[in-house]
C-alpha cells in the first residue's frame, strides 16, 4: 500500500468513528439476543407490557437511584386523586426546590393541569412538589402514597422519598420495578389515556396571570421512534442518565427502563439503549392468539361437586342432562408475546370444593397460562349452568319417572 493510501485511510478512521460511533464502541445486537457489551446502561429491563414478563435484563433487579423517572408515578397519582381543573397554591417548600424548576413563588396559584404538563414535559422539580403537597398535604405523606402504590403494583425493591426523584435519602428502585410502574401508568390505570395525552404533547402553553409560559417535551425519543406512547427522562449526579419508555407496535406492548445510562457528556446513550431494547423485542417476539373456545374445549376438566348433605358426586357420573359445563369469557381475547420455540401451557386450577347449590356464572377456578415456568395470566373460569341441591320432592319425582320406565 502506498504512503498516500495509508495516509488517506488514517484520516478516514476518525470520520467513520464520528459518523458511526456505535460500530466500534457499542457492540452489536444479534438477531435473537442482545450482547451485554452493546448495552451502555449499568442496569436495564425490557418488559412485556401485557403480562409483565421480563424479556431481557441486565442487573435488572439491582437497587439504584432513578432521578426524575420518579415523576411518572407522581403524575399518575395526581391524575387519579384530583381533577386537572383544581387550583394549587404554591408553598415555600415548592418554591425552594432545586433546578430544574419552573420558578414558582409561594402564594401563587396554578391549575393542576398546567403544573402536570410542566412537570412531565420539562421535568420541573418545584411543580412535582407543589402537586404532591396539593394531593397529600406534605411531601412525606405523598411519598407514603407512592410507596403504597408501588407495593400494590408488585414492586419488590422500591422506596420513594420525594415526588421528583432528586437525590435524597434512600430513594431508589430497580429497572424491573420501574417497568412495572410504567406498565401501570401507560395501560392499566383508569387515567392511562390522560397520562398518555400529556406524555405525547410536544409543546404546551399556559398563562399565570398575564404571563405566558411555554414548556417543551424533553423526551426526544417521542419523535425519534414511531410507536413511543410515553416516556420520562431523568438525571442526577448520583443516578446518572435514566429513562423509562412505553412502546406499542402491531398489538405488541413493551416497557423499557434504563438506570445509570452514562454521565455527562453521554446524554444520548439512553436513546441508543432504548432503540436496541425495543428493536430486539419487536424483531424477536410475535403475538400468539389463543381462541377462548379452544381453551374451553381443550383445557377445562370436570370437577367434583359436593352435595350440601356431604355426599360427593363426580360430574362424569351424572346423566348427560345433569352434567355441568365450565367456561371462560368467550368475548375476551387472549394474546401472548412468544419468541421462537417458546410454548404456551394452560392448566386448569379448580377451587378446592364446590357445594350445591351452584349458580351459573359462579367462579369455578382459573386457567393459569405459562411460558416455561413463568406465569403470564390467570383466566377466570365459571360454571356454565346451575346445580341445585336435591330436595325431597325432586328425589320423589325422579323415582317416579324411573319407576314408570320399568
């Protein structure tokens, strides 16, 4: 190779590194897996937005600070506990919150809606405190409310001290728990539609007296990737850059959470990790639908019914006209994210005993749906018809009917 060509190649390398930094630094994503070296976050999780199954994780259950991603739980609790038209009076405590902040002053009044948009779009810390105090009276009482909700959602290693996520005490969560919270906020809360509407707003303007205030959504991933329906960024010196996102495509739902995803000057790492995780989920998992009639016909077994006098009857011993069917709701669809060779399994788990009388529609147990040993869903099973206990007149009538046949 000539000296001139060697020089050109040497000068080309930094250009390639600038244009395609991921090619050399961040590793690659394989078709059916993610190389851990490709994930920049210290901790992350990708979750099925329907079942809550963790599809990929890296230190996903490690307790870590999570900065302003905390505000998604603050937002959903505010939406559930009060009207957006209510008026919030600013306290001195809210005014004293550190940057990033709107700059509210003690004694000022704002609508809940305006503070909510300012908190989620611009991540203003003073707005979060003002809303928390409006709902619960104090930051401490609101933190109790947050922790109660986190526990209710199945979070096993989460403790929130503040509504804004600033470094304070033992404020922490895990990537898995943060996905559970986003799953609830985006799809399961009675206020999910309102939450999504705020998260998807790019610009919002409101008035405080004669002053016009405009806020802009800092979740740039919203317009970087089609299918993003909600997300929240975060940063503190302790937590590093953090991000949580909800994503929908072709009926598939995913949540991704990233903790400690770089420090300055690596603000864009969270977008790269989010793209890798969501693309992996979208490329490798497909929706498998199971018809309710198939579940009814294939997986429901007969159970024993105990008469109120204590005698057991197997449903299979009854004459056909007395047999009692079991069923699940045929109007509900049952779809599951499945990868490659993964197989769904269905197990009917009856209640321990049934004592007559039994009414049509009464609970009979559950169908437990699993992939491998991991539970995805429990489908309620009910009796398809009624079973009444025998009384003297019914027995006499049956004996007469049988006698006349002889």
